[in-house]
C-alpha cells in the first residue's frame, strides 16, 4: 500500500522570518537537498507556490515532487548560514546539491605560537599540530583585507622563513612601507613581538574593539576634511573588519541536526539482524563497471555509524576479464581480508590460533576487522563473498547483502530476504553506507575513464616515457604522422635512438595487420 504524501502547509506556517539552513527529505527520510536563506519563511514558502510546479526547471520540479518532510535550523547571520550549509552538504551529500560537494573548505587563519616570531597563514585544513586556528570564515575577500590590516596595525611579519634574518630582509620591503615591525632588522625582542601577536589573535576572536574604533574615527576625520576617497576606503576596511571579527559558531559533527542518530540506528540494526553485538565498525563493498575496459570496486568504512573516510579503499579488478559482478565481488573481498591475514601472520607467533584469533592478537595490525560486512547486491554477490571468507577462515564475521531494487537484506543460511521497515533507523543506516560505497566506486570509475581519454597509443609501446612521448608528438604533431615517418627520421630525434625507432615501427606494423 502506497503511503500518502504528508501535507506540509501547517509546518510552513511555523517557519520563522530569520536566517538559517533548511533540509528537505524524501519518503525514506533521506536528505535530498540542503539550502540556506536570509529569510527561511520566504524561501521555503516560495518552493510550494502553485506556479513552481509549472514554471520551474525540471530539476526543481523533480525536487518538489520528492519532498516529504522539512527541517530548518535558525542561525545568527547569513554568513553563519553559509558555513552551516557547506558543513551539512559535505556530511550528507544530498543528490540535488551541486555546490560544496567537493573537498574544498572555507578559509581558516593559522598561527603557531611556539615559533619565535609567528606569522598568520591562510589554510583550509585544521590539523592537530599545536597551532591556533581561527575561523572558518565565509567571506574570503573580507578575511584577506582584514589580515593585511592586522599585519600593518600590529606589525606582524608576512615573510615565509621561520626565523627572519638579514638575508631574508633583502627580499622584503615591508619595513619601508610600515607594514611590519621588521624583527629581522630592528632586533625586536620575542616577548614584545609575541605580545603583538596575542593582541592580533584577540581581534580575530572578536574580543577587541579598539581597531574598529580607530578606523571609524579616522574615517569620520577624513569625511570632515572632504577627503571622500580616503573615507570610502576606510569604510570598506571597516566593513571587512566587522565581518571578520563577528563571532561565528563553529559547526562540528555534534552540532549537526538530528536527521542522523548513529547510536540509535546501530542499536536498531543489531536488533534487526540479531547480531551478538553492536556493529561499531562496518565495511561495505560495491562494484562499478560499464564495459570490461575498467572494472573497479570500492570499500567504505563506517565507524560508530558515521563515515570514516580516511579508511576508504578503491580497487582495480585484475582477475576478471569481462563484466562479472559476482567474480569481481569475490576478488575484492579476498584482497581486502587476505591482507589482514598476511600482516597478522608476520607478527603472531601462535601458529595454533585461527586466522581470526591471530588478527585480534596482532598488536601491529592496523586493519581492524569489521563487526559487519555489507555487499551491494543480492544472493549471488553475498554467496561469492561468503565463499571467500570461508577460504580465509573468517567465517565468524557477520555479513549481509543489500539489494537496491526492493531494499531487501540477504542473510547467509536464510532462504528469504528480510524486509526492514522503510522508516527504520536500521534500514536508513544500511542505505547510507551502501550509497556512499556506490558514490565512491562511481567516482573512481569516472576518474579512470577521464584518464583513458587523455592516454595515447604511445603509452602501450615499451620504452616510450612521458618525456619521449612529448618529443615525438612535438616533432610529428600526431600519431598518424608518426606512423608514416621513416625509422631514420624518428631515430634522429634527441633521446630516441635507432633501437626505439625500430620498436615503434614494429609496433605500428603489427597493429596495421
């Protein structure tokens, strides 16, 4: 029986006229679109106008038809909405979103107080390296302008060397235009310089209003002198300073909306599959191929119900010459877990133990075995994966198959597949890890196809390196002209020689037959 689509009219009436981020979900409670708005009520009401169903583009119409539920989160400013939207899109990867789905992040400001004369740097990645990080900042232009003003105001150096010296000074003119306190020339003490850095850090944290106050006063004086050009420059600088220094909420995984409930979903999955323990670590395999040109596989890992992207792996299937999802699944499962056995065998001295006991005992083994293995597919893929685990004597690890068409869960030694409730957290968790494996496999497959488009026939000839290929193509212009060239012409080129020229002629003649 088809479930009736809910009426969202009442929910839309409760939406506030405030900035924020909204999430749209389909009938399976999956997030399909994430957006931001300066005014949440106006933006979301616009989606459900009757005219949108007739005048909207095909993508918008399809999105509107798929919406079964809404969720919104109010933030303090439009800039926070930008940051929150980007963080959510990277977490959920909705299918109707295009922006923010790559690995690019917002800008951060990094300063390492352990350095004798620290400097401010822009970065997009926060690391656990002992440095202080400020941000992220939604407006990169305002941030760069603010950093230039901070360096000039507090005398912070911008040169790259860790220790400024007389030699570095020869390549830097910041001290002449008063943009730097020049510790390389004036021998400023580390204590005085560190105090300036601390004052600049307080500004980035929004704790100091002295700088903005002085800029505003200078702007007013310029206006009184009728120096409107200078006043306009100071006005723009003041706007950038206020934008950068405005307090921002740092959105972490714990602050994400309650669309995902990993702990509850894991418990529901344990009960649905009747597992002995909660599957804290899960690994899912997927195969991607269009033709036999490139057959690839992916393995994604979820830890505590959340994607552990650092542990993702991708494989090129080598032992299957033609399209065969069953054999490809067997190969990738065999390669994945035979590696764990090899590592454990090299470190364990207890030869009477089972392979699973060896792996658990191996202190140096970094490939922790999962609590649950998931294969994308039905009974066929599951049987092939089970056979490989039996050969490796890893039959104690629970394994299931998830068929996409009807979302059926196949379990070994059970004749009929399981049908989990479509709104259950267990099914949503399985769908998330299966969709992530599918996305990762398709991304690798697309990458290999793009590489193949740029490959040349010359790549198949032994001895033709990238440098030699470049020389040949620069001389003859194309492979077609190279095929018509004489051996003497080819051998006369630098770095080629008569031996390689002869190999090329033999290769071209064999392909022409």
